[in-house]
C-alpha cells in the first residue's frame, strides 16, 4: 500500500516554511553583499566618497537585518504551529474555508495553489485573520463591505 499524501494543512505548512526559509536566505545574502561592499569601500579612496559609501552599506545592512529578524520571528511562529490539530473554532494553524476564499492561519505568505484550489496563507493578526479568529463554522462577518461566511474549519 502506498503512503498517503500529506494532508492539505501539512502541504500548506511546508510551503510556508519554504517561503520563509527563502526570505531568510535572501536577507542573509543581502547582508553579506552589503558587508562586502562596505569592506570594499574601506579599500578605496578616503574622504567623503568613502564615508558616503560606508553609510549607505550600513543602512542596507540595517534594513536587511530588520527583514531577517522579522523572517526569523515568522519561522518561529511556523515552528510552533500545531497545524495537525483540528478544532471547531478558528485559531492559529486552522484552515478556514469561507464563501470568499480559503485561509491558512499561519504567516503572511500569500496565495498558494494546491490541486487547482487557491489558499491564502495569512497572519492571524492581519485584518481578515483577526476578524475570523475565534469564530466557528456557520459564523459570518462583514469585511470590506462583503459578507463572509465560514463554511468549514480544519
């Protein structure tokens, strides 16, 4: 007997993990390149050009370090997510099927298509995420002047 395919929630969780690991790798590479650029400026001529180049490289390092820190926080959220648990209310790790779309309550990773169906990985703290949190199947909310009905939660 063949091994069964991973559950839909496991697939979404895996895709979120790939998404965040790519962001971490990208931020690390940008920091490395900015540091290399700053080091090269040290070898170039002194004066205003040197100071400007160093300052720009330092700003780039700080910007990418902030992006890296945010990505690491999101990875930690994913690592703690109990997406295998099925509940009757919307919470972190829930997959919520609504009249207006399907939402995986995890991290803001955007749209993901699995078997031709679109799912949106969103943060529970996002506007739509926080509106759905704590509700159960059959509940409805009004969001952006549209009624959204929760059809199923897994």
